[in-house]
C-alpha cells in the first residue's frame, strides 16, 4: 500500500466502504453503502468499480444529500517550458515528444474548434475486469509522440494486477493493444504504452497554474460508454481537496480543478481542456446526488480533475522508472475531523522529516506553504502539490500559540504490481 503524505487516521466509529460487487451476467449493477457526506471544503469521493452494462443504469442503495463518487470508468511548481519540466521530473520526458503550444488562438476559440482539435487525441479504454474482457471502460488521451496514453489508475488497476488485456479505441473506432508502463494509486494516474497510436497527434499540454476561476473548459471522453462525447462548462474552483477510493489500498488525494462541465462514469481519464485547446486536467471524480434502487448516479455539475501540472510530473516519473514518487512528512493526521480548525496531527514518527522540523503530536496545521488548511485531507493534498526535497513552511497552532516550522519533504516511491 502506498504511504500517504501524512498517514490518515479514521475516526473510531467509521468503516471503509465495502467494495462494489460486479454484476452477474445479464444483471443490473448492485448498489453500495454510502457514508455520511463530508464537509464541502474537503469532499470525499468514493471509487466505483468500472462495469460494462447494456444501458445507463447505475443503482445506489443508499440515498444521501451529497455523496461524492469517483467516476470509475464505466464499471464500476509552475512548468513554464519543456526544459523546466524535464529537469523537474528527472529526465523522464523527452521535451521533443510532447506538445505544449496552444493549437488555437485566443480570438479563434470555440467549443466546436476545441472538439475538432482534441477528439483525434482522445481515446476510449477497454480493460479486463475479473477475467472478463472489456468489462471496465474509461477514457484517456495521447500524451506524447512516443505512443503513450494517460488515463486514471482506477480504469486499468484490476487489469494491471491480473495482467489482463487492455485496449484503446481512437475516434475512428480503431482498436490498439496497450500495456501498462506504470501507475500511481496516490495520484490516480496510469501511463499506457500503445505503440500504434504514434500516428495520432498528441494532445497539447497546458498549465494548471495559469487557470482562472470562471474560464471556459471542455470535457472529452466516453461517458456511459458513449465514445467521443464533448461537454462544456467553466472552472468552478481551484485547489479543491478531494479524496477518492473505496479502501485504504486505492485512496487517492487530489488537489483538484473543480468544473461544472458534465462528466459521468466512463469519462474517467479523459482530458479537461481550455478554450485554446490545451489539456489542463484529467477528469477523475464527480459529486453525485444519491438515487434510489434502479436510479442513476450522474453529473450534478460538480466534477473534479487532476491538475495537468501534477500529471506531467507523475507521468515523467513513470516513463523514467515505471513508478511514481510523492512527498511525505512522516506523521499521522485525522482525516475525519470536521471542525475546520486545521489538520489535527495524531502521531509524529520518530526520525521523520516532521519530527526534525519540530512538528508534535496534537499540533493543528493551519497552512502548508501559502495554502490554508482546514482539515486532514486538505493537508495531504497541499503537501502533495509540492515535490520531494522541497523545504516547506508549516503554520501550526499549539496550545493557543502559533508556530512556523520548516519541514523538508521526503520522497516515497509507490511499488504497485
């Protein structure tokens, strides 16, 4: 299991969500239990396994006013130029293999032109699930000119563990075999090697740091198995702390871009694009209103995407070593506390960067760098927005007094099969 930036400590009266049971042949999807919804400042999304189903039927057993769910496929600092990105990621990316120039001019921007430009770079993904071919589906996009495709880890995780088949389908319906180069449960990202897609134009990669709340965006993917679907909206919020995953083994913490563009199960891994045609995020999770048995769980205008700046770094690490690295401080934090007074530190590990920096049990972290922190999830995503080796200032409240601590982040490497 990947080690969190700070170890989350669940409240004593909580339990992890049960995994979603795959549907029997010809049957409908069973529901899954729903926890009490967490506060909006740090929404929790709960993974839904990808399924292939004959129609858009998504049943929820328990209705809640606000349940955040990972899109699940259909089953269930600033990087100013390519050289900077290559250096930051340790040389995992060939600067000449990716595209960063905006394909459209600002005064020429329109949803029609964005769709025409990005659809050829967006793919649908079919992955084996529990021994059944094509049982899990999602979306992805061509990342570079070397035949690599980026998608969500949760789209291909089961196939990767079982060494099952994975295929991608382009906008013309052509299918290509794919292999997993590497994946990250921490950031919910996976990189696929698809040599035959070298003929497809890679998507242009933008920068999340340049986004503004209110600007227009376009989501592209295969919601409910409907390939090459385009929806539009705006950037609703930035740096939104979101957690995804049904179990501790697949929990991801995302410093997300929030959008009201309609994204639904099956959009997982597809690009969120600005109006000059650059990918600025990877669609990963949605907020859903609970529905009754036989009802459908879909977009309510609150979706979340992994920032493209993080995608670049993680993808470069995977392309270089097959694994992803993320920063930790070596402490346990309560992710269930809902008093919004900061992240409550439960235990500081002896000999850890946190201990060396002066963090103590019982401290409340209220800022990480220049980011205000109100809870444990917010602290985790704020740490993961940095890179291992960086020294970050933590603002801490201890016995009513404020302290400024400098902590050097340590690297932790994921070891996923």
